[in-house]
């Protein structure tokens, strides 16, 4: 099996980074919400990570970064809520698909 371009640990690291930024900005509730996604990211299905890898390779890094930051900030400020990292990833993939069309 080929190695995917984006690993589970890479994806977990994104949540950790955004949680750290929220904590640094004294947004403790936002950091808590992002840490919840960090913890649940260990259970993201492999097929969803494969889809994310394909999308990440097909989409430019600027678009990926923009959409990822928008969604992470929405979680941190409480305007978006996801019960699991998989739901966050599904929403991100949907948004990226819409920007490509």
C-alpha cells in the first residue's frame, strides 16, 4: 500500500497547533474544543485520510490553508461545532470541493 501524503499524525498536529494558538490568545473554551478534535483524530477512518491526501495533493496549498484556518477559527470562536475530527474533515473536504467548482 502506498504511503498517504498526509498522515494521521500530521492531521492531529494541525489541531494541536490551532489549540495552542487559541490557548495563547486566552481563548480557553476554543482551545478545549480544538483539543477535543485533536483527541478524536486518532479514530479518523483510513479511507477518509486517503481522500484528504488526494484532495491535499490536487488543491493548492493556499486554498487548503485558507479553508483549514477558516474552519479551525470557527471552532475556536464557537460558531462551528463538530463532535468528531471526522466531521470536521468531511466539512473541510466539502468546502474544498465547492471552491474547485
